[in-house]
C-alpha cells in the first residue's frame, strides 16, 4: 500500500462535487476528483449506473477544505 498525502473529504453526486471543486479552487486549493464511472467511460468500459465521485485534498489544506465542504452541504440542504 502506498502512502498518500491526500485525504478524501467528500463523496456525493456530480453537481455537488463540481460546486465544491469550484469553491476550493476559488480559495487556491486544487482538489483531486476521483470518478470511477468517468474513468471507466473514458477507457471504454461504460457503466449504466453513475458512481459517486470523490473529492480529495492535500492534508495541509484539510482545515480550509472542510469548511468549504460544510458550507456547500448546508447550502444544498436548505434549497
């Protein structure tokens, strides 16, 4: 197993993941989006059911990133 300096901070639907990604980029954090469904599609292994993409950030940016995720989640839950 390899060590990683990236931590998963959110798993959810594509729209919320994209909103979190944009908000993180707005404050200078470059998240990694892991989407097994999209990876499979690009490789030619289409899936009939969409997966749940994940947002990962570097451990040094975790505190700021968690605040953004909580903010986006509360916005989405109130609409």
